[in-house]
């Protein structure tokens, strides 16, 4: 099961250009762009910030806590990100979701990566947004709302 989790988590990450579905909304200042691969929604800002929503099959034992931990472990242990914030939030329709904000120093400077995870029926839905810290910080409130 751990190998399956790692494969799914690795597939979940990787921001790419992506149409908005009922699973998300577009934050102010962003525009919808075509999806690729397993993406169900995508938007981009003129600053280069991106928001992507992906839906994956969820095994019966894949709880919200499982996916929260898998995402956090992949980014922290696997990619060297630091956790800035981590909290439970009300997702779509009041369903529980988990929101995490990560930070990493890249060659071009500090980078923030916002991830919201929720489990809906037989799916795990992961919304991701990232960009250079100075460019994305003003967008965080709108992204948080859109990604729930």
C-alpha cells in the first residue's frame, strides 16, 4: 500500500497548464487554461502563479488523514519543503478538507506551495497552487477559497 501511495502522491504533484469544473472556482486575477493529463481544472495568473485541481481514485482505506500525511511526507521528506501552515478546513459543501502551505528556496528565490486535500466518495481531490512567494502571497486568500 505504501508503494501505491507514493506513486499516487508523485502523480499528484507537478504543476502544469490546465478548465474549471464544479470542483473549483477561479480566484480573481486568474484565468482558466486547458487541462492536461489527470487535471480536472487549471488556472494561471499573469505573475506565473498556477492553480491545478486533480482527481484520483481513492482506495477504501484512503482517509483524509492518510492523504494529508502522504502529501506532507512527500513534500517535506522527499522534496525539502518546510511546512508553514497546516490546518483542517471546511471543503465543498462543508466536507472536511486539509490545507497545507509549504515553502522552499529555489534558485529564483522563495517559493510557496499551497495544497488542499479532500476525499469525496471514491476519489481524492488535490488542489495545488504555487509561485514565487512575493507574487503568490497577495493571492493566498483567493486561492484558499477557490481550492476548497
